[in-house]
């Protein structure tokens, strides 16, 4: 039985190359911000944190892009372009 599994594994590896690292760089501009007008299922896929942990440990990645789902009325919506808030601290002394 072991030799059959080994032969099957060898045949599988011969026909299918393991993919390289996850490449998110084409989704980002020169400031590492998400480019505009990205289309879900065409430009990117959404995965849960658990799935991401496994994919990133198996294949590694160049840039990690995290987004949250927000409640929109009764639905959940992917907040692909969240508002950026800039904070400043002033020293009054």
C-alpha cells in the first residue's frame, strides 16, 4: 500500500507544480495602499483568518492585506477601502 501511495504522490507532483508565494503586490500602489476599483473574485478572493493562517504558512506572501466586514443594514459588507484617520499629538509645554 505504501508504494502505491508513493507512486501516486510522485505522479501528482510530476503534473502539478506547487504554486509560489502569494503575490499581493499588484493590488497595492507605491504607498502600499490598495489600488482602486478592485473586483472581488476577479482581482482577489476573501478568506477567513483561519484559512489565511494555513495558506500563508504553506506558501508565504509578500504583503498581508487585512480587511473587516461591517454591518450594512442587515447584511455584512466587506470594507475594502476603510476610512483612514490620522492622529497627531501636540506638546503644549
